[in-house]
C-alpha cells in the first residue's frame, strides 16, 4: 500500500497509526503468549496503561513534566507509587521493604507524630543495631531499657544536675 490505509476506524499513514473512532482507543494485543515489542524510542504523551507484566531491557526515562504512577487495580490505595516529574518527589503508599543498603545523601525527614513508648514503637523502629558516625541531638527524653556505656565524658550544661534513683534522690 502506498499512501494511507484505513481499516475499521484505524488509519495507517506513513509513521502514524491513529483512530478515527470517538473513543480513540488503539489496542495492540498479540494472540497467545506473543508480545508487543517496541524498538528504539517510545514517546507517550497521554496515559500508558499496562495490564500485565512488562519488561524493560533499557532505562525508562521520564520527561521532567511527566509523573510516573503505579496504580493498584484492586482498589485502595489508588496510587501506590508515584514519582512527580516536576519535583522528583516519590510517594509510596504502603510498606517499602528494602533488602539491600539504602544510602541517603541528603536530609531524611520522618513527619510522623507517633510517640515511642518502648523499643518497638515510634516513628522509627530499628530491629538491628544502629551505628551513628556524627552527633545526635534529641529534643525529648532518652529512655534506655538496658545498660548505657559512655566511652568519653558525660557533660552537662551549667546549673544542670545528674540525677540517680527512681525518685531522683541522689543528685550531683
């Protein structure tokens, strides 16, 4: 065929496949276990809906103005993973399990107001050991369930006391 080909609301003209149907849906659906393979660059200007498993053999690059969202087809939450194309912010609804190492090169904020009442509650719960290489500033109370070892001095500001005992009956 030279020129354009029109078949049941589908028009193929040069490098463009379009629909003249008012819904405008174009579905590429291989029979059986076949797959649709798109070589080279693929540009999506609307919404890309993927119903089954998709494999990407190269990097997936998003335009800076585009959001990338994975939705939960079963119900709530509707958006389970979103990367905002303009800000780069990522939102994950649900639990994020990481089996490898997480490296943070910037500030990490935990905005939960959950109060810790034991070593298994609170906004951050660490099941293993925690090593901290720099200073720690704590705005609330430190509650230690076991021994505390200090390998250097314990310093207090002027006019502050070191209190010992359940009723603070020994003060230095």
